């Protein structure tokens, strides 16, 4: 298995995907090409690029990024959102355009999140008629663009973002029924729809083209609980089991580390230090404990 990183791991440097008008109180700290150099320095094999990392979506610029990645021997995956909930997620919201962007970048994966509104109560809304209606629209889009993806050697991965149960993703994939359309497993996101993350991982693994390998922590408080980001191996996800499933069952050969940390924004240098330290610990855990990248794939024990 190769080991890569999601650019959300560099959110404190201005390289994460835009979310609900979140803005750092300081300027962006790296260009996309400088990020690629950082990926090399970390000893990683590639990067899962948020659309907001790119300084431009014009083809000449995208081809420059592609050339820089190829020169460094890095794989690229492309991440964008349909943003049907209008939460202002990212900058590109059209599947056909995203495929064009990925093709110019030389990315072999396009990860798409629907990011739609779910009715309340969320825990009882699996296959709610309103949700099914939106999924039907997505199914039509996936059917329309799957042949182009296949022709370009790109696989489309639908994410279990904060809006979809695993059974709903599988239902869509079965309806699309195309070899170039599969899933992206975020190992934490199922918490947001009140689904057991490990059950979601087990269900989606056989269809997963890529992943966001995260490990959040559940902190119990007097009013309930709080879900907060953690380095891989330091949270409450069974990441050893998750890795085993991705390694042995999923049609993918990469682990994509993602961290999403609660970091104070009163000191830029300290914020970046906290974020980068968590990424380094995550890489070390994936390499040394899980054995990602080792000849035998690691035992995960």
C-alpha cells in the first residue's frame, strides 16, 4: 500500500477545502508546488488535493502542477464537492468540470461529496424520500459522466461525507453499475449520521477506490459528548481493523491520511506546529504500527 495525505492536513497553512466560509486569520503559507515538496520531505507517495489548494483551474496551470508531481514521483487524487447543502464547500461543484480538472492534473481519482441537507431526526432518515430524490439526481450524473471517466482512466469515488449512510452509497453504486464509479471511505464521517463507523467501513470497503484515513476521539462531557480530531492511532476508531479492510478487501492500494484538528487560531506558528506534529505522528503510526508501505503490507496487529 502507498501512503498519501489529504491536503486538509494542512488546513492551518491555508490548504484545506473551504467550509462554511471558514477563513484563517493569516494568509496562505504554501503554493501547491511548495506543498508537493513538503509531501516529498515527509516521505509520502502522493496527495489527495482539495480544489481550493489549486491557485487556478485553468488548464495551463493544472498541467504545471501535473508536471511538478510527475517530476517528484507523486500520485495525485482530486477532491471536490457538489455542495447541495450550500455550505460553501470548496470552489468547484460540477462533476463534468471536476473530471476535466483531474484529467489536466493527471489525477486518477475524483472524489465527490454530495453534501446535501438531511431531514431531522437524522438518525431515522435512512432512505428518506427527500434524500432518495437527491440521490436519484446524483445517479443520473454518475451514469452520464462514468464513460468519460473510464475513457480518461479516472475512477469516481463517492464519499460518505457528513450526509450519507453507507447503505445509501451502496444503493447508488448498484444503480449506476459502472466499474469506474465506487466509494471513498472516510473512516470517521459516519458518526455524523449516527452510524457505527466500523460497520460503514466494512460495508463500503469492497467498493472503495480511495479513503480519508482519520481517527477522531470521543470526549464525554456533562451535556453529552464531543467529537474532536486526533492523530491516526490516538482516537476512538479501530484504525487497525480499518486498515486491514482497506488493504485486504478494497480495490485500492493507497492509504490517505487526514487530520481535522481543533486548533486555537491565536498564534499561526503554534497552530501550524500542532497540525504538522499530528501529521508526523500519524505517518509514523501508519508506517511503524500498521506497516503501510512495508513489503508484506504489515500485520495491523
